[in-house]
C-alpha cells in the first residue's frame, strides 16, 4: 500500500495585486481524526479512512456534520461476510457516499481486496462478485444505490456495476482491449472509466446496456482516462501524450475540451465535476502540485488563491465537489521557501498530511 516518496517544493501562489478580501472565497475546515478524505455527498457527509499512509490498520470512516466521526463497521467482526474476508489486518477505505448515507469502498481479504457497501446503523456487506471473479473495489455510488468499480480474476480486470435487484454486471472492454475499470456513475446510470490493453488506454462511457463508447483523446495524445460524470452526462478526466497530461471535459455536443493548466504549470488532471459543471483537480509542474477549480465562466483557478493565508497550508489536489460547491482538498504545511526552491516537503501516497473541506463563502 505504500507508495514512493515524492519531494515537492511548495511555494505559495498569491495574486500580487489582489486584496485579502478579494481572494478569500472559500472557508477551509480541516477534517480531524483522519487525514485521507476522499469523497462527499450533497448534504456534507465525507468519507475516507483514518490514516494517510495506507497502513494495514487504517479504517473506513464517515465524517458527519460538526466533525462527528463514525467508523464503518470493522470487517473482521461481521459474520455476514464470507470467510475469504478474514485477514491478518483490517485495512478498509471508504471511497464514495450518496445522499442517503450509503458508503462503498474496499477492504482487505485473505489474498486480495473486496468491495463493500455500508449504511448507517447496518452491517458492512460484501458486494457479490460476478461468476469467476475473486476480488474487486467499489469506487462510486449514485442516488439510487447503484455502485461501480472493478472486479478481478486470473483472466484480468473488468469494470463492474452493482445495481439494486440485479446480478453484478462485468463491463466489456473496447474491441481488442484486455481490461476495463469503472470510476464514475451518474443518476441515469451512465458509467465512465477506462478500457485498455497494456499501457494503452482510452476514456470510456458505458450506456445502461453496458455498451462501451470510446471518448477518444485530445489532439496529438495517445491515452485518456475518465474519472467522473455528472447528471448532465458531462465527463472529466485526463488525456496524455507527448505534450504531457491535460485535464479534459467531454460532452456529447462538443466532444473533448482541453481545460489547460494553471499559469506556470505544465500538466493538469480533472478528478470530479458537479451538476453545475464545476470541475476540480490538480495542476502539476516542476514546483509541485496545486489544487484547482474550473468553471466555464472563470476558467481554471488556483484554489490556494481563494483561501485565507492564515490557514497555513498548500492545497495540492481537489478530489471531490458536491452540488453546493463544497470541495475536498488534500494539503501539506506551507513552508517559507526561497528562490532556489530549497524548502521541500514529502508527500506520502495515498494521501498528504491534511484533508480540508472548502465551503464557498462568496459567489463563484
């Protein structure tokens, strides 16, 4: 679970001629008792896990209003889980929550990860796997309780949909591809993710019948991935090629749109989009990463310019946004820095030091 340490030089980015009042448009609230918030719903409930390092004892949790913390039921203690769930450690991660408070994610089994669903006051339930599959991860849940993620077998990996009252559906890859992964679902049960063969992969949209549509790439690129879809069918993700990695927005009318990058940064990645069409993600370059928010009117903006400098952190990535415009962002301590970039901070995957909830304080 541990990733490679990445050293980042973090120097605050502030518009020189903007007053504090002009720049502060979000109230930043640190999420306590856990440092790896991953998603939120439209009523402000937040899910993630209790640690930032991916250690084996990290647990899936839900943060409710006023920072109340609830741990998702411990997997090893639940008799309704199959024997293969019992493992030497109890790692679990909550990946998504809908407005009813249903939580989905994944936990450690004996030999692989297993997908789960949990509801407040209920037991943690292992999601049924399609025939022939031995593990998987649940990554997103919609209002109706339909779940998407991927499942694994000796034959490979397939995106999967778990719909209420039906058997799980393994999603076909594009012709000539060997794997697929589902990452997002909207309330019309349209699913997005990737289809690929080896390092080659394309962003994909699956219709209700499970038919895969290749969303292509930005001009000159060779790979793409879709990460999220809103109620209108707008899709966000990344497109990659010789010029780097760029965030994209796709819709049926305009196809793929390049969202660009922050000034002074080379790359960008889009992670989520809300129903108003606001996109969040990260822009990256030699000096590290900056969390961004993008709107059709305002374009891409550095979220660090819209929180009070008194917060004392650098926002690296914005991972989720709800209908109210609330954003989940990951951050590290701000350091003084100098012109040589000597001040460096280590970012330990899968999450940096802090998670913040950003609440709009003014109209965007």
